[in-house]
C-alpha cells in the first residue's frame, strides 16, 4: 500500500516521506522533492510541505529525547552510544546552534534527540531546526529549477 502511494507523488506523499526521513529511519525525501518539481509542482508549496514533514519528524525525535528512556533510545530507535556521544560533542562545540544542521546525514537525527535530552528550549529548537531544513529544501529546489527552467 505504501509503495503504491509513494509511486503517485503528491503533497501528502511528500509530507509523509519527509516526516519518515527525519526520524531515525534510513530514508531520504530529496528524490521525491526533485521528482515533483520536475513534474511541474509549484516550488514554494513543495518546499514548505517537505520542510513541515521533515520538521515534524525531527520534533518527534526531540520529544523522544525529552521524554524517552535509554531503552527507547538505544533499542527502539537504535541510536548507538557512539552516535549519542558524537551529537553531544557537536553540542559541546557549537551549542544549540548545531540544531540548524539537523538536516545532515548521520548526525542530524541524533542532534534532535540530544536536543530533547538536554532540554533545549522548544522555541529555539523550532527556529533552528525548521530554518535549517527549509534552507536545505530551498537550495535543492533552486538547483532543480535551475536545471529544468
């Protein structure tokens, strides 16, 4: 069923895939954004929907960090102690501003998790994570539209 749904791109599919891609699942949503843009979808709406889904996925990881226990983090989400250490090191170096880079592969999802574990202010979390994810999708859209325009 999900396979059929994702084979018919649209805003709901993009929202869903962007959400899943920003959790700890090894998925990417960029391919669907590019596919939709090259198929004629409106760029601003497409970027905003992808950003919303990706932010909500990061928020769910933040909430697990805020309220989840070690068992949930390591066994269910499979964030290894080494990944947690790397994310904490980023926080040690760059502080909460490192959340802007939550879109990065490998370290991004653990950054959101550690943000919750360290009780980063929700408004600050939202501003940093949403703006980083928006910037990433906006650049991808700009690059895609430049190649098809």
